[in-house]
C-alpha cells in the first residue's frame, strides 16, 4: 500500500469541497464574505455586546453609545492653547478631592447616588421653577428615591427596558413622593448621541448628563473605567464648549475654563506608587479625562456613594495629585455635529 494519496485524488477532493461551500459564500452577507478572507472571521461579531460595542453600561443599558464623547479616549489629542491659563485659575498647587465615598458626612451619604427602576415604574407629577429649559413630567421617581445630600438635591433615575435617563436638580416633596417640585429636569435616551437644546441647562449647570460622569465603585473593582469623569470648578469664563450646552455667568473670570472643558492627567505622571484601586482611577484620568460640569469647589471629582470605597485611602492619595499634573485638551477634532455627542 502506498503511504500517500495520489495528487489527483487530493485535488479532486478540494474541488468538491469548494463546490459545496460556494453557495454559502455567494449568498453570505458582504461582511461575512469579506471576513472569510481572514483568520479573524468571527472576532468582530463576538466583541459586540448590549453596551453598544464595549462602552460602559449600567442596569442593562449603555451609558450612551460607545462612540459618544463621554466614552472617547482623549490621551492622544492636542493640548489646548489655554491649558496653562485654565490650570492656573483652577489651582496648580490645589490637590484633587474625591467628592464621593462610603459612610456619611454631615449626616448624609458622600457623593451623588442614582436610582435604577424598571420600565413599569409608575410616573409621578413634577413641576419646575425653570420650566422653559426642562423636560416636562411626569417622571418615574420611585418611593424613597435616593437623593443627593446637601444643597443641590439631585435625583438621578435610570429606567431599565426603555434605557431612558431622568435627572432632576433641587428636588423636594412635601407629600412623601406623590408629587415633586424641582429647579430643572432633563431626560436622555441612552441609546442616542443627541444633545440637549443649545443654551439649555440640565440638572447640571453645563447642560450635560450627570450619571455617565460619575465614578462608580463597581468599575474600579472590575479594574477599568472607560469614560470621562465629572468635576467642578469655582467659576467659568461665561462660555461653554462642545459637548456642554449651557454657560454660567457667575462666578466669572476671563482666565477660567468654559463649561464642558476636558482635562487629562499628564502621561508623564507616575502612578506606580499608588494603590491598585487609585491606579485604576488615575489611568482613567489619563485616557478619558475629566470634564467641567458645574460650579463648586475646585478639582472636586464626582462619584456615587458606595460602601466599598476606602475614604482615608482616597483622600490621602488624591492629595498627592495636583492641578499642575493636568492639562486642558482640545477635543474639537472629534466632533461630527455640534448637536450630537458622536465622535469621529
């Protein structure tokens, strides 16, 4: 018996195999026909998920599409020409402060909480004292809704199923939540890149959503934050830049940054001596940056309260990071449309 098949037999078998596969290749989608030329045939399909292609998600909903400006890396973008001026105004020697944590402070939780409700959550009436720039009610505010402690009294609600985000500023109720009063309210479709009407505020002074910019403990525990973080400054220059939609005129300084200005931790900043959890945070500051969202204390970084946070560690290690370790970034090259948060 010969140890090898004849060459003619081998080519005959290959020809039959080709004929068998031909119909499936002819009628396959263009994507599959193209992919069949590569050994990576199914990898792009496997990578897609319900969070919109790998972007951050919460409660079964994307926190905006993966190509949204909140979820865009900015570590390779150019430094803004006014970077030194902006950083000097906010405070080059001022240390960062975590405006979130575990436990309580002054009688309430530390940070901005959020509520996740089902699509069946009952809507309740809500009235605003800035109605012209608010999304009208009713809103699906649940009984006993978690509300930010302190003066701003924000309520953030993510509705599962619909993936709508409702955010309220200065919320109060006098009847146990049967109805609410508030300063302003905004609503976003988390599957959309649409921005609010130009010139309109939201629950935040910059007219931006708050929930996508909060630091969440679960992200840090998982080892990666994949979005920009909200922070506050004591004043702005009376303007706003994309993707912000609203300016504040007071407090005002010509040297201050505009609402919506993005900053990042400098790539040269050494994070190797920080704790593993803070390294995750600082890496996000380098890759995705922080964004001016409201007036408040300088370099105060926003997050949601969680029992997992180590307050002493956060405060102590944030004290080692100063304003001069940051630089302002020009994100204008990412803009596709001034009325959309989509990036190139």
